C-alpha cells in the first residue's frame, strides 16, 4: 500500500515530527511505500481561495492545491499526525483538509448531496497533547475531535476510519524513555494495522 503521512508541527525536532518519521520508517520496513507531507516544511498555504469553493461559476483548485492532489492521487492510507492545540488540529492542518480534501478530490458536490471520491481508502490519526490521557477522554475532548474531524472527514470522502491513537502528557523535558515509549506505540499501531496479517 501507499501511505501519505501528513504531519503538522512547526518544530522539526518535535515529538510529533519524530512520530511521523517513525510511522513512515515502520511502514516502509513492512514493504509499503510512504511519503511524508510535512506541512510546515512544505510552507503549505492553508488559506482556502474563493475560486476553490463550488458556486454557480464552477470551482477549480489553485495550482499549489492541484499539485498536492496529484501527489496524493494513488494513496491508499492517509495518516494524520498532529498535536492538539485547544483540543483541535493546528490551523495549517485544518486548512490542508479544507483545500486538498474538498470538492474535486475528497468528494463531488451534486444535487442529491456530496458523493465521496476516496472510497476504499483508509484514514488513521495520531495525536499528542500536554493534557493527560484521562483528562482528554473524561472531558469528552477526544470524542468531540473524533466526531468533528475523523468521522466527518472520513464520511465525506468515503474513507475507512481505522484508528485514532492519542498519547497525552507530552510536555517539555519528557524523558528519553517516555519518548521511546511513544515511538513504540506508533510502530505497534502501524504493524498491527498494516502488517501482513492485518493488511489482508
């Protein structure tokens, strides 16, 4: 399978970026093809353009969005890797979804509603927060995120939502041991979901 690892964090040396690299390395070791779409290093413009919104005069992706969609046209698995800021994805990732997974790529608008264009493909998310796991779950923050982001994007685009792995308590100065535990969590998830037995 072909994986696009879509990561959003401004610090190249962050745990989030390390997790994206761990995902890509593990999937590659399993014989899959991967490409990391590092939105900050790509200097991705998250601002939706007026001409990209369906209307009476039609719509068309801007050249940068069209080029990005071309890179993703044969992707089987979309892996989103990002921190939670105010219990939501970073703005650059939300803008990426707005511009890339919208009309003409993720779905096709019609008189009877949107028609998904990515049916048969998969979606998985890895998120990290400073708040502890228990708080994120008990307050409903994680379930709200899963509803508004994971489930909605998957439903609109026809993606099979296979997992959302969240790790809380990620604070500055975490130990190397804790860091390695997070990387192991990512690798275990990749092997469990995309290993030989799981992929068929």
